């Protein structure tokens, strides 16, 4: 097996990088994946700290999984793509990384199975007519060991995260526990602290507003429960290494098809999105002078 025959898939967990594709440098924000085929010349550059998960797939594996998913269709494996990563793909890559780090304790067939799973998740993403809005992957609640008190607490944090006054003390009182015992039991049963869980809910809400509306940072922070633009900025920098304004500015999704006439797929810029309304428009550019819409805004 030679590296020249490998497809690559990279998830940017934190920080920002750029990749040289199709004649220019293209930004890759956090929570996005980069896909390249062995036939594509590309280069990477970054400034500052960067955290990624990187996977290699033999051409034979890619062709096999593609045939299983889309055999008989005219679709072909894309040459290159920069797309927002849905939680399912993030979870698959994180699981793969965890097993690879287990010091050879995981059987090879499990690693192969996880590679196939991550690859299938990406290939499903690659054929979606409209890429999803980036979001933080959250682990499913461990139903077999979570108590009714902690289940009620997670429901409260999820349903009321937009309330900036929602606090640890309020949630503990809601389930009838002291702050100390509530925090300890929540971490034991759910796997993360209640503050981390609440921050995840607010960040995912903020990302939806950042990428699908033209609301100001103050409005986004208020509607997502952060209370102020400063708190939203601090949360984004801690989670992604970038400010919310930078994340919004670098929005855009690149997709190079395997047809003889490559296409560039780019979502409309925020100024063309109606406030509080997610656009479903997707542009295909085959020529610098010609654009046409393939999906109208709802």
C-alpha cells in the first residue's frame, strides 16, 4: 500500500487552517472536514495552535464503500471537499482515534470497521444537496445508569439554555440536591460537568444563528443564552480557537466533483440570508462568469 494511493479525511477540532485547492488557498474553520483524493495536489498552512483528527483510506476501500452506498447511480467519489462536519462524523472519528490510541489492545478488524463507519458517514455527507450547519458533537446520555434526577436536569439545561440567568444553583435546586452533590452526580452519570453540558447547548444554538442569520453578535449571544457578546466570544475561543465573527466570516463550503468539468459549491454569504431564516440556496459555479441556483431559499 502506497501513500500516493490514499484518500485523506481531516477533521479540524480547534484552530484554523488553510488548504491550497483548485488554484487558491481556502479556509478550513473548526468543526469542518477536508477530503482529498490521491489525484489532487494540495498543501496545508496554519498559524497558531491546531487540533485535528487525520485518517487515511485506501482507494480500494473508498471505491468499495461508495459502491455499497451508491452503486448503480451516476454519482462519483468527489476529488476534494471542505464541508461542515455533522456530529455523527465527529463521533465516528473521535471513536476511531480513541481505539487507535489504546496501545494495540483493539483488534485490527475493529479498527477497520470504525474506518468504514467514518468513511460512510463522510460519503453520505458529500452527496447532501445542502451541507449542514456545523455543531458540536454531544455524546448520547448513558440511559442505563442515569438517574431520574440527572435526566430531569439534562432536560432542563437543554430546554432552558437560552435563559442567561439559568445557573448551577437553579438546576441543583430544581432536582432537590445541593450544588456539591448535584455537580458530582452529574459528572459521574452524564460524563461531563453540568456547566460543560450547558455550554454545549448554548454553543450549538449560537452556531445555528451565526451561520444561518445576519443577526449581530449581541443578538446571537442574547438568543443563545450567553447574555453578552463577550461571553459568546470567550466560549467560541475556548471551544474552537476562533472568535464568532471569524467563524462567520470564513463560512463557505468547497466541493470539487470528479466530473470532467469540476464544480465549486458555495453557500450564500450571510448578507444574502434573511434574518432568523435558514437559507437552502446552494450555488454551483462551473465557470467564473456563470452561476445558477439549484435550490431555492425556503
